[in-house]
C-alpha cells in the first residue's frame, strides 16, 4: 500500500519512470486488457464505491454516486475500446510541395507518467475518468485524491491495487502538503480538477518542471431561459441541476437569466419541481448533504449576505439547520452580492430578470468564461448566436449537463474555467505526444539545398515558391 508521504511520491515516480523505460509503448492488446479489467472492476466494486462516497459526504444519493462516478467512466471505457485502434494509428500527413515524394506522418507516443489530482465532490469520476484516458494512451498514472474523501480514497486504492501494480497506477491520499509536493513533481502531464484559485497554484507548481497541464475548473455557469422556452420545463430542469449532489457540481447551473415578465412564474415552477423531487429533504436518502459543516455554514453566509443587500430568498423545503440544505431561490439580485461574485457550489439559485436575449448575452460576456452554459428555448437564431459568439467550456440546449455524458465530446473549460480536455479523442491526443516523423527518400536531392548557395535549383525554388521581391520598397 502506498504511503501518503512526500517521500513516497518521489519513490513511486522513480519506479514508474523505470517501468516506462522498460516498456515505453504498451501494445494495443495490453491497453485494451487494462481497460476491460478496469471496466469490470467498476461493475464489481460499484456498491463499495457508492457507500464510501456517501460516508465521505455524510449522506449522498446512491443513484447519483453510481450514475456519474461509476457509470460515466464505465461508458468512457466502452467508447475508448471502440475507438482506440483508430486513435493510436499513425496519421499520414502531406509533405510540402518542395519535398513531394517523401513521407510525413504523426506518431502518437505515450507521454510517460500522468499525474491526476481529483476533487472531493465527484471523487471517483475525477480520478478514474482521466485514468481511462491515460491508460488508453499508454501512460502510467499517479492519482492524488482529496483529503476530504478518505473513504473513497481507501476503496479506490484497494480496487486499483487489485488490478495494477504501483509501477503502473498508484493512489495517494494525504493533505495539503502532499498535494503541493505532488503538483511539483517532474511529471509528464498533470490533469487537475478543482477551483480556478487552486488551478493557478497547480499550474504555477507545474511550470517549474515545464509540465503541461489539463485543468478542469469551475466558474459561474449560466442558464439562459429564452422567450420561446416552456417556463415549467426550464424551471424543472434547472431545479434538478441545482439539486443534483446538492448543487456541489462544477457544471451545475449557477444562476438563471429569465425574461422579466416570467420571473414570478419561473420561481413558482422551480419551487414546485424541487418539492416534487424531494418532498422531505431531511428524511430522503436520495437527497445529498452538504459535504462538510464548513460547506453548510458557507451556504447560510451566502444567503444572509444576499438578504442583507436586499434580496428575496424563497426556500423550497425544510432543512435540518445543519448539512441538509434544500434549494433556495434568490430574486432581487445585485452584482454586490456574494452569490454573484463567487462560484456557488450549493443549492442556491440566483434568478436575474432580463429584458432581452441581447441583455442576457451582455451579462454572460461580462463575466469570466464559464465551464458550461445552458439554453432553454426553440429560437434557432439564438442557438446559433450562442454557439458562435459565447465562450464556454461546453453547452447543453434544453437541459443541463448532458454534454458531459457524451463520451465522444471533449469536456473542459475555456479561460478561467480551464485548459484542455481529458476525455474523448481530444483527451487521448492531449495525453499523447504527437511526434512528427519525416522520412527522406534516398533518391531525393536534399544536397542541392546545401552550400554553396546560389545554384540554379536554389534560385528557381525561391522564385517559384516565395516569388520575386518588390524593388520599390
């Protein structure tokens, strides 16, 4: 079992590097076997994983644990198995006209050792998801779990140890000092999931070794309700997005932009939808707790700040005064409120009245780029404008977050919400080195381009491909 110490990080990295040197390019059959074994383990260990995640939270929906943290990486494996042969195949490229007849191609080489830093809110998918891509690309992996997920860490470690040696996959727990040391290791790539603030620290630590990073961060993901939308349908969808994992999701709809005339109807519909899903949040085992007392206290502080600045808060059910927090809808929102300045990560839904679609776009564009954007409506012109003009990591129209479940789509952020993607073909290529290989044919006269310069072929090539210089400049 791995020791969760700084010294053990360097030791495991050295052993994984030695394993990389011994087998720098795992064959397709081995990669497929590893992925199938991992797929079977997710199936076999699903109950243990769900129980561990629930215990880490205090109470977490068993269905939500399995749906996102276990089913999603299992489907990702299925997709990788179906496409891996094509992904790893070298790609033929065209040689430039000046070098026609020679061979040009790109070979996708494993980077080596990939470091994965997972967050606490979805601990298994955020560890196993990048691991799937790392194994598909032929890499070794070191995984740093959150100190707030000790039970999930223990079960995941046991599961992966039953499949892989530490020379291939190793799992670490530990606190902040271990995390800082992990980010500073001379790894070949780092995949981090977490907040923009911590993402900057990870990127800063990685820069000391010029380690490339993939950052899946957060941000305030807007939900735009167009005039063509069904208010009831949009409200029910957004209420579910805020209730899922008690809002503790990086792709949860952070706030809603609703036509001014429809705000009252939207609030009523969202409250009704939440109460239908969770008539008794305190007693319902499928309603997730806030993950810690600190998180629950922050929710109450955010709501108190909003009220102090003149907001109206509509609670959608009864809580327990502790870590069971039902959905709270906030209207009369102003930019001065903390709920509009901070990523919420909580079952709080600010609702902003908008007089037009243009106003909604201005509000979204004035904020840092979000990880996700949701649009409700049937106006094709508005859909086209969102796709063309708005920067967001990803978008789902007429629901929330389903783009995250599509294994052939990249999942990542833009600007403040992240860098790169660890999923799908984009993830495979991100965790591979695209090596250029140019093969010169024996008969090709490259010697004609060597000194002494000025021969006929050199002059003709410059004139033909570059053209004559202007003499009047």
